[in-house]
């Protein structure tokens, strides 16, 4: 395990766990330090826990055609809480029953605008009976909150809300604006953040903290991503008489094997990125037929392969698509009955924020002030809503938050309350340093 991938040790955040005050070790900006302790004292651990658990209890898994199976209730809960605490709140539907919610708070004088982004949707819980605790029970066991979304990323959403609320409630001098942005569909096609940007709501933002589970490491880069669909055509036939048809399943399997070899070649060519690790080309779905009910005694007319491709800066998306098309052409040259078509349905560029960007400098100063330690810098192995804030709106981003980065999308998802409290303090201190 590299230094960048190492998890924080148990005492990494001891300074912030022992008290809410600032340390004497870091030479911070006196203008910030004068007011930071008052802000940190306003963070209520019990309220952070309650808010997180309430959100986790709302199943915000997107299920098309199911009125309750979307983000609407979670978004409304956040909106009601913020309105009840004096924030200027807006909601806007991205699609039916899928609203973005955001809130703005302005300090006592003009300055920079910092955005905190945390999505309201979660992935499916899968087989609930395989969980040790109810997936949407939000049970507090020791120092852990268990439940789908506790780690990714409702706990971090709650930390951002509590951080901004603490600054507001402390009534300290503050130059600038804080924007809480909670879009839908981050786990899907990121339609929420795309609409937020298209509608101009991200204009004037100087930096964005993407609230995702990264063990409170400061992630300054993100992998690029492509989602690719390949449809292999065949000819239906009886399974007992396979030669009377053309089997697309076996031909799709040959393509999957070719993809595995292409991934090995890409890793060999480009190696390991210091923040992002190795690139990957991962077949995630193999269906035959591509739609409709499969039958064990029927050769289907088509087969479908989906690829989840994650790239590092050294790679070219255009070149990868070309190489995939070359794989299909080579298979077609070997087999006259091989027929397939490829479509890129989503493309997300890699992102990287310069280490001397004011946002990274502010968050580094905040981290050192709270812990007395240098932060660990890393990269996000996937894409986040920050991908489009950076690529479309040209906003510098840093991704960080509480939670074991390997836990999201697993059963028995959890987040540690003490780590979450540190995240909340880190968000608040970052805002104080960035908007000074």
C-alpha cells in the first residue's frame, strides 16, 4: 500500500477529537484563528448524528416508475431543515420527483464563494437479508452508523450542512458566500449536477468541496470515465440445433476476453498514476438476449456487453474507443458471422487541481490547524459530481470526507461518528480559511 493509499491512523485526528478548539502547533492566519474556535464550538455532535441517521432512514434509491423510489423525500428533508435554520433555499426538479436542493448563506461582507456538494441519492441495498443491520435502519452501534448511504454520502452531506450552519450561527465576521448543493442522480448519469450547471447556478463559485468518503484524505485528482455499450448481433435458433443459427453469446464472450487483454496492454503502456493508480476497462454487464426474457433452450438474436472504463491522464479516450473498435474489427475478420456495434453513452474527463490552488492551500491549512499533521493527498478512483463542476464550470475542486473509501456500495455500509465529526470541523475550517 502506497503512502497515498494508506488510511489515517487512529490518532490522526486526536487533536480534533479531544476538544473543539484550535491547536497551538500550526501557525495559522491570526484573522482566521481569532474566530475559528467560536465556529468549532457551534458544531453539535449529537445534531450531526441525528441529521445523518434521519437522512439514512429515507430510502433514496432511484427506482423508475416508483413514486417513493427517488430522492424527493431526502431532498425535502434537507430543504426543510435548512429553511428552518434560516437559510435561503431553492429546489428545482431535474425530472419527475427528482429535485435538486441548494441553499446559500452570505457573510457580512463580499468575498469568495465556496460550494459544498453532497448528493442525495444512494445505490440499491441489494439483498436486505444479507445485511447485519437493516439497510435503512440507521442503527448506531458503538461509534458507527450503519445503513445504505451512511458513508456514501449522507453522512458527509450532513457534515457540510452542520459546518455551514456553525459558521452562520457563530455570527463571526465572514467575507464571502457558502453554497450548499445537494443534487440528484450522482450514482447514475449525474443529471442533477449537469442541470445545476446548465441553469447557471454554479456561476461565480470560486471553489468546491466534493463531500465523498475519502478517509479525510485530500483528493486533488479524479479518474476519467467512459460508459460503453456493445451490441453483438446473431440469429435465433433452437439450443439443440446451434448450427442453424448464429450465437451472439459466444461472440460477445470473445469480445470480453479481448477487452481483458486490452486492459493489460493499457496498464503496461501507461503504468500507475501517483494519485489515481492503474487504469481499468471493466466488463460489468453481459446479457443474452439484450432485452426480453432469456430461455435456456434458445440461442438469442443478440447479446449486450457494458463496459465501465476508468482512465488516467496519460490516456486518450479517443484512442481507447478506436482500440475497442479495432478489437471488434479483428473479431469480425476472423469470423464472417461476427457483427457488433459500439456506442459511448457517457464520457467524463479526468480532473486535477493544482497544488497551489487557493482551495487546496486553504484546506491544507485547515487540516494542519485541526490535527497538527500534514494531510495525505490522494486521487478519487472514480468520478464524482465534481467532475462536471471542474470540466464544465471551470471550478477548482477537492474531494474529501469521512468514510472508508472501500465501503460504498457494499452491504453493511457504515460511517464512524468520530471521523464524521472531524470532517465537519474540516469543512468549517476550510471555509474560514478560503473565504478570509
